């Protein structure tokens, strides 16, 4: 099997993500408490990347698992449910409004993102995750900023990990540029 430079970079990036997550869970586990993880699902490849990350996380160290998806992306929820298996009490699904539709103008997306912030704020506040993992979809912007606001207010202590989509090889996505100033770990 021929290993290309891109494949090697992707493998090293995934390994880096896992090491950072494992480091966090080890510190949390030393207290005997599993870390509550929130995974933000996007459509298509973003969900595929997130499922690969979530498969690699130990249930002993990361439980419960909260999956956030958008109202018009039921397929991502189905994929996550299939991966997690049925009758899993430590898996929760939360639905929010999409912050930006594909092809939507940036001007109008400001308003839909603000609208999405309200639902995102409630989801983050009510679930209070220890770790939030995002793989690049625009839907993670309101989730990330909700967590940051709650962190600044002293209500939430969470670690935010943003994994840029593996298809972005030359520059950050718009989402990456928007969350870069506030995430704790950014892996591209």
C-alpha cells in the first residue's frame, strides 16, 4: 500500500487529536469521573470524520456522549445512532437550527447564526460538557461561541477542540477562521 504525504498528514493529525483527548481524559479519569463529551455533527464528510473520532474514544473515559445535529440533517443523527448502537443510555441527541444553509449569503447568515445561538446556548448550558469536539461544519460556530460565553461567565469549564476538515489542505475554512481565536485546541 502506497502512503502519500496527504495520507501521512491525515494520520498524524488524527493521532494528535486522539493524544490531546486522551491526555484530557487521563487527567479527568484520575478523579474517577468520565468526561462528558459533546460532538457537533455536520453533513457529509464532517459527520464521517466525527464518527471516526468518536469510535476511537473509550466509553469509560468519555461518557455520556452528546451529539448535536441540525434540524435538516437527520442523516447525521442516523449515522451516529448506527455507530453507537441501540439502547445506549449514555448517548443523547440534541437538535439545533442550522446557522447557515449551503449557498446562503454571508449577510443573511449573520441573522440565522444569531437565531441558532439561542438554541446552541441552551444545549451547551443544559448539558455542560467537559469536552466539545467539532470537525469543521458551520453549525459548530454557535456551539463554540456559546461555550466560550459560558466559560467567560464562569458557568462552564469545558475544553473546545476544533479539528479542521481533512479536505482543507491549503487554508482554513470559514468556520476555522471564525473559531480559531477562541478554541483551546485547533488541529488542521
